[in-house]
C-alpha cells in the first residue's frame, strides 16, 4: 500500500470512528454529516467523498460483509459451497470478527435503536445473498439456477440468524457468547447439511 493509500485509509477510519462515537452518544438520526466532519476535523466534503451515504459511516465494513460468503466459496474451489461457508464460519468465530456480528454493546444498541440502520443492515444481508448466488451460478452447470439460488438463500439465512444470535447475546452481556454461538451454529449448519452438504 502506497503512502497516499495509507493516508486515505487512515482518514476514512478516523471519520468512521468519530461518527460512531457521536452516533452512540446521541443516536444515528441525531447527528448531522457536518457534525461528523467537525468531530473528525475534516471538511464536510471529505466525509461525503469517503462515504456515499450516512449509513456507510456506521457500516464501514459493508463491502467485506457482503462479499465474505462468496469469497469463502471462491477460495475453496474443490470443496462443496456448503462446507466452504460452514468451515469459514467456524474459523471466523474463533477470531470474533465483525463479519459475524461481533461488536460492543453500545454499537449494537445504537444500530438497533435506528430504523434507518436496521434497514441498511437488512439490505446488507440481502446483498450478501445475491453475491453468493452469482458465485454459485459461476460454478454450477447451466439450468441449475434455482438450485444455486436456493442454496444461497439457505446459507445466508443461517448466517443472518447467527448474526442476530451474536447481537442478542452481546446485548444481554452474555459471558459465554462464543460457546453459545458455536453450539447454535453447529445445530444450524447440521440441519442444512443433508440437503446442501
């Protein structure tokens, strides 16, 4: 990464962190882009250049989130898509990655209190499904569109349910979060395996 790219990434992260602090303190709807710019010590235009929508300030990992299941499948061309997603999920669980929903309780509460942010999160899950459909269609034989769409719908539904489980346990302050999510994931993927494995 060049120095210019590093500086651009640092600016983006600085803006996102400043915005998130404000949103947690005052609510997403209660903060303007101008106030975010002031808190991040940048021009308002700099904020809008880095983030096309206000929601993107919160979900700055949006692209990685949407692409993740499809990338798991692409990186394991010799494995069934089900196994690639399942194994990738359990590996990511050990890392407590934000792609699975790991976040602070204040962040979870802030998102859940905003209709706008919950709608944006729902759209991210839908976009994730469409991205996985596209990847599965590249691997499958012609005429198997419905099978690819069905598999993607099932896999991303499980990922969404497990994401919600992470947030529910986080919000409840559960200390056994990882163990409970692992148990839930084992059951959820186990239920899908006869059909998709």
